[in-house]
């Protein structure tokens, strides 16, 4: 399955980079109630959905590098 992440989504994943896909999901979900910016909330929800739709193996193959 193709999981195209935007630059912004990759940057968000990098902020919450953890040892596993499930750890990143949990960390983002923990932060959601504290987000006051609608854009960041929508971005976070989009990332969580995409992460749920992929396997741990697919997550391991992601090239996660923050954009400058």
C-alpha cells in the first residue's frame, strides 16, 4: 500500500520519532487534546490515520528526515 506523506507530515513524525510506529501514534494521540491550532490538529489526525493504515514493516522502511 502506498502511504504518501507530505513534507509537513514527515516533519511531524520526526518530532514524535520513537522506537516504533505504535509509539509514534500514541505520542501524537496524547498531544492532540493540547493542540489549539486547527491546522496542526488536522495534520496530526491525518498522520495518525496513515500510520494506522500501514504495517510496522512499512514504517521501518520510511525514510524519515526533517526538511529544512
